[in-house]
């Protein structure tokens, strides 16, 4: 019986998925986060790099690989709230339907500030929606990275990724992962590789993923060059973006994940992870 994988193939997982060679007996489809979340929960795929919040919400039926994640310590650059007023004055925020994770994180951060603006589903680029009447727009993924750079760029010989401003073109960009770090001091884990407890992945697939990750991180400049061309961004931007990620679900990442789980999904089932390599 074929083992079915569902991949969210944004640039942030290119170091893992670009060179991944599926072993015999494994097939894969791709989609946006909400599509792969739904496919895993419906049993249409057996493993997926899903939004961490969906893993938390369904911890009774899902387990995660113990050493794979998409995490950051500080800014992520691609999960952004674009706004034209101070956060405390926001009235209407447009939300993307592509990601449950970013919406859940935004809700936690707003709640921690005691804020309750109206949250509405609306698709489109940030500047377009801001001109259309929203004073805040949540954007994710490769599009958010491009839009962020359009607002705060460009890089120069003197301006680096870490010294770019957070405002431009009359817009402020709040990076939600950076805001989480300021709140908690912990990394934020956006995604885990989760599977249904009754359908754990074959060891050959997990090993192939580890080999691909090792190759991707070892050839990060090549990965960045390839994806910079696809995104229409400078190589410097994409290389910094990629080396910023934490892909191994280490102890600090789990601490951040557990803290987010407590804030976003109180009384959730215990989070379950498979065995690490070498564990018995």
C-alpha cells in the first residue's frame, strides 16, 4: 500500500524538500498549509509538514517526527502583519485563508496585548487591501516575503537584513515571530512533520528526509540562488531568510511550541513525538 505524503513546498522548506528523493512505495502531493492540514486530518495523506497549531489541536490522533520543524528565533520575514496605524489602534485586519498557524499566532499576540480588532477573511496583496479599507493585513509565505522586501527594502552595501527598517511606503510591518520572541524569549515553531498515529512513516522515508536536509543545509547558497530567481528577490535576502530557520525541533523549539500550545489551545491533549534516531 502506497504511503502518501503531503508537502507544503514554500521556500522555507526548500533545504529539505528540494533534493528529497522519495523511496519506493511513497507518493507526494503539494498544497498550501490549510489544504495539507485538511488532507492529513481527512486521511487523504499519511504525513505532512502541517501547521503546528493543527498538530496541537489534533494531538489525540497525530504524532510528529521528533527532529523536524520549521522554527525561528526572532524574525521570520514571511509571517507579517502590514498595518497603517499603531497596533493599539487597529480596527479591521484582513486574514489569509491559506494559514491557520499565522491566524492563531496573531490571535495570541493580540490577546496578550488586550486588543480585539475585527478579523475578516480577505485575499490579496497587503498594499491593495490596505488601500481598500483595512488598516491591517496578515500575509504569509513567499508572497509575504516579497511584499515585506518591497516595503522595507532595498538592501545596499551598508544596509543588511538585520538593519532594514520596519516601515516604508507609509506601512509598518510587524513580524509575528519577532513579536513572539519579544513576548516569550523562545523560538516559534510554525510547522512540524506530523502523521496519523495509526500510520507512522516508513523508516526509509524519514532517513531520506534527513539526507535531503543535510544536503540542503550544506548547499544553502545554491538553494538560495535557485529560489531567489523564482521569487524575484536578491540572493542575499533569500540566503539570510533560509539560514535563519531551525529545522531540527531542538529543546528550545519544543519549549516555544509547548508555550504556544498552552496559550492557543488550553487543555489540549499531550503532544506526542516519535523516537529520535538512536533511541530505543
